[in-house]
């Protein structure tokens, strides 16, 4: 476990550019809810898994409580940077939450190496590899429930729009 004096501060975004919780998709909101309640329960020295099971039962997909628990416990014990997670009433998305959502979105699209790169921004490689397996499980469960976590603008490759033109067989409004 990293000692508090060994943790690097996480890079911060301007608070004005933070994503409001009300703009999250249902899948994103469910994951953020799970993260925040897990942290709140652990701080209160309570087992969060029963509450998470009830929450994940609402999507009628594979129970990912254990995957979320392992991912967050690994982050708690192994993180090399401070993780910003909001309280259950915080109106905006924390950087730690955003990073997990980004990794899940990339994993859902089969972009494991990029997801691993995101996870390595807060975990050492050995822990990041294990965490990516849990992230993939979470992503699959959300996909089964038809909840695809969107890639936010900052998560898109610089030339994301070119892929749409190249793979679109009919005329495109982007090309005149």
C-alpha cells in the first residue's frame, strides 16, 4: 500500500469543465453511484457489497458487485495518485470517477490497450492488469443490459471523425 506521502496529486481539470452528474447516461450514473456508495460504506467501516448487489440487480445482467469491489479495493490499496471521488450528493463527476468511466467505455469498444493506459495513470502495471479484467467484466455486464458508456469528447482520438467517413458507405453530410 502506498503511503500518503508517496502519493502524487492527480492532475486537476478546471472545475467549470467538470461533467454534471445530471448529464450522465444511466449506465454511467449506475457506476458512479456504485463508486460513491462503496467509498461511503468503506469509510463507515461497513461492507458495501449487499448495497451494490441491490443496485446492480436493477439492470438484470450479470452481477458485477465483486468486480466493482475488487477494482475499488485495488485502487484503495495500490493507487499511485490521489483519486477524486465525489460524495453521494456531489453534483459533478470527480476525476477518479471519470477515469473509471473512460476505461469502461474503451473496454466496451475492445480497446483494451487504451483502457490499460488509462488505468495505469493511477495504478502500477501489475495492479492495472488485474483491474482491467474487472473493468472488462463491468463493461460486459453493462453491454448485456444495453448500456454503452459513451466516450466523452476528451476521450476521442484526434481524428475520430475520419473513421466515420471511411466506414460510411453512403454519401455523408460531412463530405460535399
